[in-house]
C-alpha cells in the first residue's frame, strides 16, 4: 500500500475482529495475533519503523491464511498430519 492510501477497515471487508485478531492501522493487513502483528513491523522505534511488505513477511516465515489473516509462522507438518489423521 502506498503512503497516500487509507487502509480499508476490517468491518468494511465483512471481517469481525475477535480475541487477539487485529488489523494494522498503517498497512491495513489483518493479523491472527498480536505476536504476528509485531513480527510484521520492521526498523527502529522513533527512526524508521514501518510495515513489512507481504514478500518480506513471507521471507521471515510468516504465512497468509485462507481466511485472509497473516500468521507468525506455518503450522508444523507433524501437527497438520495429526489433524488429517483424526
């Protein structure tokens, strides 16, 4: 998102934020947790703090869920296999 664009509010997208889910007021992206939100911020406070791009977040191991929320990391394959076996 360029600096002159205003993020679309989650509610306008039909998304209800519950629990720890949140939306960045800077870039407008949705996050599954405060930890994931914090992970998407780069730079030093008071100097060059900014939101990472989706490519930067992916390179840092973050994943975008099918629900449109960014997560701090992918679920381990062993957990996914256990869920599929149930």
